[in-house]
């Protein structure tokens, strides 16, 4: 898909001017012709250019909606190939329609005059919106990696990831407000308005920019791969598609892959000998999530335990590790890796609470026999039950 480089240059200057608080009306008149012809692909190039010049995603977020509103006339009239029914993007679009329906229901509840009655009715409806996080995760872990591998300009997806995190934060604030008995109505209304603005804004950006741009560079086979990978996630507010055939296809592919290694391929060390299939079974039986990132900061491997803590999709293989994390936490990832690389540290440990579970996250530096840095292993484990252990258990007792 060709883009107009002269227009991209002009529009980058326009957005930079907005960021510098220059006169918006004068900027609009100066770049009016280009503003009325911008395409979804060019939007990505504009923001990629700003990132390359040193702008941070969080800085761009401040002016993003103002800019998208100016682009709106051109983007809403842009013609693009709509997704096939029940394809990866079609399901994402269905989820958006379902979210709008949920938000409309909440709008009706807001009309209730008694604030305490309204709070009681709103809380379960607002909590339900947390399920829509699966929609954002599918974009971050499946669609974004495919696009990033296609073209450098899709580094700009970091801005949309930042929008996801901003929306998650706003949803958390609304829930906390409803759970607080001393919640002030005026403050709550502001928080709820911010949440609605964020969620509706993301839908608009997906459907005017992200999906049209993706439709022009992703091929049919890749869309099919993405749809298969999406079946490991939930489909918020819509019926999850049947996956029996997909699971059989995946299993068949794994079995065929294993069969190629069964004969003659063994892992021999001084502590024993393992076949390829045995190694795979051991990895996936461990009650931890493991992800291996090599010395070039590329994701190379992850395990598939029965109950994953953090979602992982095959699309992330080969992806830069900094693109696998929210923009605001990338600096922490860089700090860990650099400390490992220069030999200052060998491990880093964190623990966080997620939905009532205590999650231990550990990073280990990997070095060869000469001590040369070869990558990092991320290990995540649910330690909720471990922390609750007391006394001893010496006899076997299985719960029925």
C-alpha cells in the first residue's frame, strides 16, 4: 500500500505543532489539503516518525484524540476491505458492538436519580467490563506482533497499548469509587465519563485506523493463524466460536513435529538422557510460566502449562521483548536486561496481586560455560497456596 511521503512529512509537522501548543486554527489552514486526505497507513507513519524523533507514547496520548478528530473526515470516508464473517477481525468487531451495548445499558442506569441506588445497580455492570480486557490482550499478543513483523512503522502500536493501559486504569478507578462508601457523586461522574470516553475512543481508533491498515498488509493465511491463536482467549460478551477442529489441527501439528524428533534426537548430559517429547512434557508439567528471551532481546520460546498466568501466543516468537510489555514498564525491562548483560546482577524478583492471587515473577540471567550472557528466563508462579502453608503434611491425602 503506497503512502504519500510528502503528506506524511507535512502531517508530522502538523502533529508536532499541536504537541508544541501552536495555534491549532493556523496549523489546520496550513495543512488543510493533507489533513483531508490522510489514510490509516499514513497515520501509523506519522506517529512512528514522532516516536523516532524521541516523543514518548504518553506524550502523544495527550494530543491524540484532538489529532484523530481532525483526521476523522478523511478516515471515516476511507474505503477498505471488510473482514470475512467469523474471521479474527470480525470477532473483534463483534466484541466492540457487544461492548457498546453494555455501555448503553450502563447509560440507562445512570438516569436513576438516587445516587445510592444507582451505585448498587452500577457496580456489577461496571465489574463486568473487566472481561473486555481479553479483547485488548488479543490485540497486544496476536495482532500487534504480526503487524510489527511486517513494517517498522507499526512500532506506533505502543501508543495503542498505552491507551489500553489507560483504559484499564480508568476502569479500576470507577470500580474503586463504587466500592467506596464515601464516594462523592460529582467525582464519580467524572471518573465514569473518562472511562466511557476511553472505551469509545479505542473502538473508534481500532475501526478507523488499526483494522483498515491491517487489512492491507496481512494475508489470508496469517488471519487464519491469528484466529486459531485467539481461541486460547475469551471472547468478551459474545459466544466463543467452536474450537474442536482447531484443537485437532493444533494437536496434529504438534504430534507431527514431535514424530520428526522421536527417532535419533536425544538430549544427553551427565545427569541423564531425555527425548524431545519428554522435554516438552516436563516443561509443560511445571506449575510455572516460563519465557526465554535470547541475547538479542528476541522472544524465542515459552512453555504452555495447564493454567497460564499471563497470556502468550505463538505470534510473539521473534518479537523484541520491549514490545511485549506496556510502554510505561519498558524501562524496567531494559534495566534488568542491561544489569544481566554487564554482569552486575543474575536475577530480579517481583511479586504482585492479581484478582486475589499472589504472583511471583522472577528473571534469571542465562550464561554459557564461559560466563557470556545468552539471554534471560522469565518465570511466573502463583504462590497463593504456598504462602498459606502451615505445619507439615507427611501423609498422602487427595481431595475428592
